[in-house]
């Protein structure tokens, strides 16, 4: 992570961090995909070269979740944005992976630069999607 950059497009460093809206898997806006949560962001980390080799050599396990993804997609295709008393996604919750917060072991300045710690980049990330971001990398 020390060699990654926080950007929205273009080439360059050995790693790229970008922020997208998090998704609420239990609800839908359009009956096709999980609702975007504009007040929460999800991180995407892309790596290449020696950084990708480091991550590949550190993999503990790989699990094929294709069938689960198809089930989630099928449920969302039948959901509507209207509130109902039963939510078909609830049945799938027990099959979804447990997500936990991950903070990479980086210097405080790197965490700030990537928006993973309070600072200008984190403020810019928080403003994304609401017309408030000053960071136009």
C-alpha cells in the first residue's frame, strides 16, 4: 500500500486505490442491483508488478462464489424498491462472507494519502457523489 496512489483514472504507480459507493445488499433502488449507499464508500485496490506478486504469494485460500453471486443477482432482479414485509435477501445472509474492517500496515502519512485515515483525501472521498469533492485526480 505504501506504493499505491489514490486516483480516479490513468496509469502510473504499482497500485491504485479508488473509492466507490458502498452497496446495501438488503435493498434495491431499481430492482436489479443493491442500493448505492452515498454516505459510505467501498475501497477498490488494484495492484500490479511486484506488489501483485506479494499479494498472490500471501493468499491463504480462494473460494468460488459464482453460484452465490447468481443467487444474489436473481433475488435482486425480483425485488422492487417498494418496502414489503418480507425481504428475500434475508435468506441468503447466512451464506454471505463475514466482512471485517481492514487497515493495512502503513505509515500514518500513507493512510492519510489514501483516504484511510482522517485528512484531505478522506474528506474528498466523503464528498464523492454529492458534488462536494475537490480532488479531481
